[in-house]
């Protein structure tokens, strides 16, 4: 895994993009997840999902404890 540095650029913080992961794209979405960040191309917002599809093991969620929909409490009508 690569590391990078955060630096001040005017009134903003910026991340240096290492040469090994250089991009020609000019705009990205950024999402904070706790103390981490996820960035993905603005013109391809489904990129993170497509990258993870097929990476789960065959038995992923094969056994899970989810209540039957008949056991859910009644919801208040709008």
C-alpha cells in the first residue's frame, strides 16, 4: 500500500498523488469514513461498487441471522 502526505494549498488541504497512481482525471468525489477517506471519479460514481463486485467469497452471507419480514413491527402510516 502506498502512503502520501497532506499539505496546505492556499486555504485548503491537499493530498499528493504518488507517481504510481497518477491519474488524468481532474475531478473526484471524496467521502469521509471515520478517520479515512474514499475518493472516486465524478464521471464514474459507481466505480467503487464495480471494483468490489466479485471479490466476496462464495459463502459470503450464506448463513446470516435476519428476521423474517413477517416478524417486523407495524410501521406508522405517513
